[in-house]
C-alpha cells in the first residue's frame, strides 16, 4: 500500500488479497446455500453474492480496533473482520461452538473479540448501535472508527435519520456505508423513495457523502480510505453509498417475482469478481495459476469450517432458558 491512507497502490500482492477475499466470501456463501438445501442450516438465510466488493473494499481501510456493525446479510462482513470461518459456520448450524453460542444463527453473528457487533435482523437496527459505539469511543477519547453497513431499505426507517442526525450533531466518528442493491426485500428503490440518490439524503444532515460504484472493489477501497482519513482528521462522520446488486434472492424463500431474469444477468456481466479478475489478468498482475491457488486455499478453509460445524455440540435442553432474562443473583 502507498503511504497516503487515501490512495491505493495496486501491487501484485494487494491484487491477490482483494481477489482472495472476494472469492472467499463468494465460495462461503455458495456452500451455505448448498447446506441450506440439505437442511444443515435452518431458519432464514440471506446471501451476499454479488456484493462482495463492498465489504472487501471498505474493510481494507479499517484498523483491527475499529468496530463494525452490519445487517442480516453479514457473513461476508464477519469474515472480513476476522471472525473465523469455522465459528461462523458453527453458528449457522446452531452449535455451541458458534460465534454467538449457536443462539443467533445466520442473522445474528457477533464477536466482541474482533469488535464485530452484528448481524442485526431488524432493518436499520444497527445504525443507533453504531452511533452508541462511536459515542462511547468519543467520550473515552479513543481514536477509533465505527463502520455501519446497511441496505437502502433502512433509509426509509426512522433510525436512519435519528442516527445520522445525532452523529452529525455530536460529531461522532462513524463511517456509514449504504449497500444500495436497488431492492429493499422485493420493493424497487424508486417505488419506495421519492429521492433515490441516497448520498443526497446524508448530505441533508451536513455529513460529507459520496456515491461509488459498489461493483468495483478498487473504487470502493479508494473511497473508504478517503472517508476514514477524513474521519480521523476531523472526528466527524462520513457517508458512502455503494451502488451494488445482489445476484441471489433476498432470502432462500424469495421467488424474486419483482425483477426480470434479464436484469440479473446484465448485472452479473459486471460482477465484482469477474470485473476485477479480468482487469488483473489484462494488467499482468495475476495469472490463472494464482486463481487456482486461491481457490484451493479457500476450499480447504471451507471444508474445515463445515467439518468443525458438523462436529460441534448442541446446547443442552436444560440451558435453553439461559440468557432469556436477567439472572437472579443471591
């Protein structure tokens, strides 16, 4: 990487890292879909396939001590924040060895050691949490950033406006990242919002905002580094709207009647992995042998994670009432 935190130097090593992480998320999600059809993973499952460039690009700009708050489509964010693949998979299986003790499942991944605070099933539920984490850091005079990922559907919720207003008013070090995939569950953005420029909404709260191509991992990283550098310099929040697209259904139960197959295929043509890999090959930064090595490494990691989850233990029935309410102390 270059010395300037707002710039990216695309060395061969960095190109390999970006492709590795995007493919890692993609293959993990594909394995989750496979396991879901086998009923190894139950409940709701929301896949991140197609949006990998956002999590990978943004996370390049963050430090280990920075906090991350995400949505129910958060497997990729957890992987990028350093949560081990085996504890994530064990959580998906509902095993005690999972990162949330097997009680959260797909939508509630959580790991305080890596400062990953969800996994939030409520739309926009993570925004006030992010503001609270940033407020705590500010009051304790800690130079840390909280990054909050959310979809464009969250923009219609009151928490979005409350969190942005307080972050601007109190000058909180929050990086708000809107993953605008055009469909809030099954509702197209232009059917739910009179103003479809999400970054313009953030600007209304006097928060510097930027819209970026969320299918371009390099563009996302550059924008994220610029935003993070500004937050450290000013202490004020920043906003990124990453315009992206999910290739799979909203959840495994979604028949996708609200969008045409032709539209999905058109977006796949400019998918983040295909796009970056094509460029890296043409630029001579990566070769097919690199991709083969990356794929083999990822396959080993995922196989190990699945084996770890399958060998995990179920929570004893006697413990099912634990953590439900406040425990009475003697």
